[in-house]
């Protein structure tokens, strides 16, 4: 290894100058943040309605009371999230692969898959849940599953459509030269998809996929309109009992805590994917 | 005759890229394709490899008409190895993974056997220490050599090389050309499209000059590159000489 | 050397700080002297109360507005028990029907802190102590009984006591004392199913995804009589502790509360409320009592 290089006077001067400037920027940022923060606090707590809002939204007593019920509701959110996310991802991947099949013989399959993604990205999720959880049981078919399963199905089918488009974008973003190389090695279309295209596609779209999963985490609670009690519903019930909004705040905090690990994973995956992706195409 | 291209025609929309082109390659022969961009070199290679469907004419490999629609292209491609200008290594797999993918999945060899063979090749080309690295850690020349190994490890009857040194820095070109020369000395049949005229002169048994989708001139390197008959060939070569590549 | 941008930023921050400090509180409805006035003081000037719009009374209710409390989802037609009560209260306060406007107030907006869009809200709000901390209630205008309803032939059809409901899947509208009744009185083994509206709850009952619903007595009669094909009333739940009553909701510390309560009291004392009940809630007797 070479000996450590000692900087010249010129370089030392430049380093000192940049350091001074950096320190000044940080101090300025801190000062302006402090000023802004103070302004906000003053504006909020000094406003005439502040006391009312504080008791309505930040009541410690009620927060403690409603916490167990909201937490229990959150457990439903978590269970639904895990199951629906997995199924929606699987469905989305399947539909995306169908949409990228080439050749005229597959036209009907492609058309149906396309129709599905258009339809379920268009219909509002609430309506789909209503149709599934209130409409299907109305048909009185043998072996109709419970409203939780039906609501979950509505979520899977709707989110599957969005995820299908994300996956499709990923698949189509894999450079055709990768396909050429894989086919040249004698890999069949299916093998090419499985070993070359999909691994790359999925890594590329991991960030938007995870983003959609975070969104799903919140939409999962909509099954509560069919009867089951999720965290938001539990908060709503507690709110109505006391005419106080604090339970909603409790629910919000819990949701954020739930989302944090997911968000951390998203960021980590994004970084790792970006590192690997640009090797000699 | 290992490979026979008979009056092949290929169009892309209004453009006729291969126009009634015929070419014959004997076993153990090395044929160099030269010509301007758009003269059809890459397209010809892709047609031989069935990555493109010909619009007319036939291609015969080992006596079998591979342009017959009843032929399974995947099966044909197992006998041909192709290497591309931009290496096209799979970025999500290690070097070893890249090389062993086809042997295990396509040729159904055992994983251990495939790995052994792969390491043999990597050692031969001096890249054994990169076996577990990902492609983004290798230089261009190293990646291209891995790409060549990846194609070779399947024992192809024929190797197609599409301007494999064009994307490389000049000092990395040498290591790839050395490897190709070694392949030739082992008797591999190769068709290579190239701009490296000096290399073509050393390695090729025949040089074929393509112009406007047709074979304009073909013959031994000394003749086509040293003393071409066609004026168009002369024109092309003089420009190459000017660019200092001959 | 501090840049010009920095000076500009700091300067505008200082200006903002000054503005906030000197900013007069908007919308300050200072309580007037009526706070300690006696019951029938001169503060309740007919037609001259401190309403949102002077000379007009703004009454709030939700959408849809259900029978038998309202009719045809139009509170302004005066039909339905609560619509009638509202117009009667308005008249006692000196606001004839022409000076009454209705406004749609979803449940959450009725109880939210901050300025209200109504003078009072009438929407089957039960008076509870916890709620009194957030809003003002008028005197009660109706005594509530929670009732279990179902469809003919269901699991709970024919049940005569609360014990018989323990295995059932029961439903109620969110935020209602009906839901509380399920959780506190019946305490079924299966969790109560909660719905955004009685419409959804009704659909679930028809689908069979719940075995029975709990609603207030008049709604029970209306649903089983007019809305459900095979609706039956199972029975009324016992009144436990303080009787449950509906009251009008007003903004906390509203200057109108005293006067509005007084008007309701008058309606009760002179028998108007009883008449209205008889008119709009007829046939809401004779439901069996569950023990």
C-alpha cells in the first residue's frame, strides 16, 4: 500500500473553507427549524379552540381505555394483511405473466387478463367489498364462506389487478437482450421466465410492490363494513361512546408503528436491488 | 458442411436486411463476417440462432433444416452457442450461476458435475477467483470471457460471436481475442461478426464481406482484406485503414 | 458571509412570528350573560336567539334519515317523529317552519370540536355522561328501549330470554347504544358485528350473515313491519340502570342549550311529545320483554 498522502496548503485551505460553510449551513438549518417549530407550536396552542381540541384528540384517560380494543382490532388488520398480501402478490404475478405471453394462440388469455386489470383497477375497492360481502351471501349458494373471507377475496382481487400491472412493468423492463441470451442457451420460454426474467423483474419492482403492500395495510380495514371489527372500527366505536376522537389517534399511532418495519424493509430492498441491477447489460 | 445458409431473406418492415444471402461453413472452420453497420451481420447470426424467423430461404445445421416450422427452436439452440456484444450476463446470478444455469436446466446435468466443469473452464481462462462474484464486479473483458465460457460449457457444435469486442476498452480486447484464438486451435466451428480486421486476418479461415444484405465478396483473409476484388470492398476497407483498425 | 437568501428567510420568519402573536382569535363566540340566567329569563327571545344565521334556526341530521324518525329521507317535510319534534321545538323558540333550515351532519361532524354547522342536531343521540363532556344535550325527548329483531326461522327466532342469545351472532350499527347493549347486556360468545348503517345491518340479516340485530324499539317495529320480508321482533332488552333517552345535541357550552331544553320541557309538560309519539310511533307497544 502507498504511504498516506499529506495534503498541500492549498488543499488544506479548501478543506477548512468547506468545513466552515458546512457548519454554517447546519446552524442555519437548525435555527430555522427551531423558529418554524416554535411558530407552529405557538400558533396551535395559542389558538382559541386549542383546549377543546386537546381534550377531544389527546385525552390520555380515554387513550388508555380504548387501547386494548383498538389493539385487538389491529390484530385483525395484521392477519388480513399477511394473508391478502401473499395472495394478491401471487395473483398479480400470475396475471402479469399471462399478459406477457406472446403468440396469437394466447390472445384470449391475454384479453381476459387485460380485462381483469382494467376492471378491478377501475372499480372502487369499497364497491367491490360491498358486492362480495353483501352480494354473494345474498345468492344463498351452498358453502358460501364467511364475510371475512369474502372481504379478503375482494381485497385480493382488487389489489391483484394493481400488482399485476406493477409486475408487468417489471417484466417488460427486463432488457430483451437478457431474453436473447437466455434463449440462446437453449432455455425454454418458461425456463427463461422463471430463471432469468422474473427474478430480475421482481427485484426491479420491489419498491412499488412494497409500497402497495403498505397501502394494502390500510385498505384491509375496509372489511369492517361487512361486520368484523378492525382497528379503525374499534376506534370509531370507542369514539362514539365518549364523543371523543382520541381513539382515532391511538389507531393512527398503531398503524404507523405497524408500517415502520414494512417501510424499513422497502428501503433496504430498494438499495440492494439498485446495487445489483446495472451489471453489464 | 456444418452450416448452410441458402438464399435467406429477412425484412424488417420496409427494410430488406438480408437479401438472398447464401453462406456455407465447414466443420472446424472460422468464418469472419465484416461489413458496415446495417449490412446484416447481426441479423444473419440471429437468424442462424433462430432468434429471428427468416422470411425466405433455408438454414441447414448438420444436415437438418432448422428453419422448418416443425423444428423446436429450443432444441436447435442447445447445439449453438451465441455470445453478444454486450455480454448479457444475468446480473442476479454469480458467475458460477450464470455458467451452470444451462447445463443443469437445459442439459439436465447434475449440479456438482456442472459446477466442476464450470470451474475447469474458469481456471483455464484465469477467472477461477471470480466464480462467486456477481457480474457487476467484473471488468468488461472478464464479463465477455465469462459469457463465452457460458456458451462453451454446453459443448455447442457451432459458436456465433456477434461483435464481441466492440464494447470493450482496447486493452481488454486482447484477452478476449486470445480466448477465441484458443478455441479455434481446439477445432471449434465459429462464425464471428467483427470490426477487428487484424484479428480476422489472423484467426479466420474465410472472410465474408456483407453489403446491403448480400455477400459481396468472400475468400481467404489475405485476399479479401489484402487485395479485394470489389470496389465497394476496397472503399469499406480504406475507411477502416483510415480509422487505424487494420 | 451570510447570503441574501438567508437574510430574506429569517426576515419573513420574524414577520410571521409577529403576525401570529398579534393575530386576534377568529370566531370567538363569547358566552353571553345567559350563563346564569334563570329558566325562563328574557334571554330566550322568540326568534331572536344567538343562532348561526340571525332569524333562522339551522337543524342538523344525518343522511339517510331513517323512518320512523323521518320520512322519505326529507327532514323538511315535517313527517316522522324527530322531524315533528324538531319543528315543534323550533316553533316554541319562535321560529316558524319557514325560518327553519335543515343541514346534513354526518355523525362525526356532530361531535367534532370546532364550530358547528348547526344550532342543534336531532338524530337519535342517546344522552350519556361521557358524551356530555364533549357536547351539550337538551332535556330528553324520548325514552329508548333496545330491541332484538331477526328473520323468521333464524337461530334466535322464538328466544324468550337473554341466555338464549348467548350463542348468536348479533349485529348493530356502529356508534350506537344498541351496540353497547349487545356488549354489556347480552355479552354473546361471538363478537358483535358492526355496520356503517342500519341498511347494511339489515342486508346482513337478510343474507343470514348475522342471526339478529339490536335496534331501538321504533326502528324495530318499522324494520320488521315495513322493510324486512320475514322480520320478527324477538323482544325488548331490559332497562338497566339509568333509563336511556334521546336528547338534542348542541355545541358544548352553546348559548342556546338552556332555551332549547326549556322548549323540550314545555313540549313534554303540555303533552305534545305524547301526541307526537302516538302519531308517529304508533304500534310500538306490545313487544315482549326479554329477561
